[in-house]
C-alpha cells in the first residue's frame, strides 16, 4: 500500500478506520516516543511549500492524514488514489470514541479559556469513560511554554489535542515532543470550538 506524494508531502493511503487503528496501536503499544499525528490540511500543505523546517516536521510525523478534499482529488487525477478524506475533526471524534472504550486520558491545550473548559465538559458528558488529565487555554506567552510542557508531562495523557492554529500547533508539538510524555499528540485546528458548541 504505497503513499501518494502531493506537493512534496507523502500521504499514506489510509481510510479513517485505518488511521484510528494506527493511532490506537500507538497508544496501546506504549512506546516511549511521542506519536505525532499531522492532519495535512490546506493551511499546512501550503505553509510547507516555503518552509523547509515544517516539511521536516511532517516527514518525521508518525502519521499524516489527507485533511483536504483538494489533496484527495489530486491523488485521483494522478492515479495515486487516496481512499478518503480524513479530517482532524472527524479523527479526533473517532479517537474520543475509542478513548471512551479504552479509558484513555486526554489533555486539551488551546482555544480560549471558555472554549477549552466547554470542550472538556462536553467530552466528559459525551464520553464518560475518558479522563481529562488536564487542560490549558491557548493564549499564553512563549515564556510560559516550560510551565505548560511540565504540566502536560506530569499529566502523561494518552492523547494531547493541541488547538493553537495551524501550523503553530505542529511546530509546538515537534519542539517539545521529547518532553511532553504524551503518547499521541495532534494539532486539532478549530475542533475544540466545534466540540464546545
Ligand atoms: N488558538 C489559540 N491560540 C492562538 C491561536 C489560535 O488557542 O494563539 C486557537 C483558536 O482559539 C481556535 C484554534 O486555535 O480554537 C484554531 O484557530 P484557527 O481557526 O485560527 O486556526 P486553524 O483553523 O487555522 O488551525
């Protein structure tokens, strides 16, 4: 099962089901290394064109999903058919459902305080077996990174959902990947806003 290469990014040919199974395995195997999931949405794909560091971050990710109908359509024109679009929002909801079955913990980083709290409350209501191991809004100064990284490392979440805008979330995760002690981390764009409602 080869990958499709579009605008310099390699997209493995995974369905949503494949993606959630790969991530579930990463969590259950409990390797000591953080598994970075990148949703290859238009902002990230475009930003990566003139940003070599971002391309390196994407290459080093554990999983890249095709989060854009454009990427999926281009893959079909080129006969490198990607099976379906896998958006960050759908994928996070899928992971929360899996987390509810497996009693995973999540840490929510990002969005404004009210949205962040609202998302945590909504998750606890919809997925009662998930543990919210911690949360922090996304409007902090770079000087506060260390404190927040430490908080996450202490919480040791199965899933770290990062809503800091793309591609800031991806850069932040990559920068601190060895210190976060999260099993899986993923930039989730505006998904906390969606969940908070
Ligand atoms: N966000 C944040 N801190 C920031 C910038 C954005 O917490 O410095 C949050 C914002 O509140 C929203 C999410 O990141 O919940 C996604 O923001 P946006 O829609 O601007 O980014 P994108 O959709 O491009 O990822």
